[in-house]
C-alpha cells in the first residue's frame, strides 16, 4: 500500500478496507438468458418440492408444554401434601 491507500490509524483494530463492489448496476448480476431446453446451472430454477424445506417447521406451541409442566407440579404438590399428612399422622399416634 502506498501512503495514500493506507487506512486511517485505528487503535481498536476494527478498521477494514472497503468491500469490493460488484460490477454492473443493481444488486443482481445480469446474465444472458438461457435458451429453451438448455440445462440450468446448479441452484437455479424452482425447487423440486415447493414450499419451505423440511428443516423449517412451524414452531411448537408452548401451551401444551406449559400445561404439562403445570400438571407435573400440581401432582408433585399433592404428593408432598399426602406424604406430610401421613408422616404427621404416624408421629401423632405414638
């Protein structure tokens, strides 16, 4: 690099040269149209199965998970109350 091309001194280490800009206008690269029947380049064209890929599913609703967790905690609380009642009953009969 010459004196004029060097970036300003930055002691944080975050300075970078500007990213190279693609040639042409707009964000897309202009390509010539492909003739009919010609094979498409890899990744071009419509997908074999329409829609999102199988790895992109709708999110699981948390209502069922929350209700299951609530049922478990209620069951644990009832079990704890029953056990405390049994222990107190056994100790009071002595």
